[in-house]
């Protein structure tokens, strides 16, 4: 679920590559991590089906 406009910085990481992200749903408090997180993109909570933005992101090094 991408929210990408030139003026929106909706996530801590603003790079162009994928990164590690930590998420927590505000509705059900479910927590998860993902190595498929990108800038300004939410992931859907599998329990509530609402978009959740990461509260922490760290670039992946290869």
C-alpha cells in the first residue's frame, strides 16, 4: 500500500531500496517485522486489515 507523493515522508527511512522495518498496529497492538519494508509504504495488519506504517526502519546491507 504505497502513499508516495514528493512531499510525504511517512516513514523514518527515505532511501530507494528495501529495508528492515518494525511495525505495530495501533488498533490491535499486533507487532511484526519485515525485511521487505520501503519508504512511504504501509503494510496491512493481517488481523485488522488496516494500513500500518513502520515506526523503525534500518537499511539492509548486502
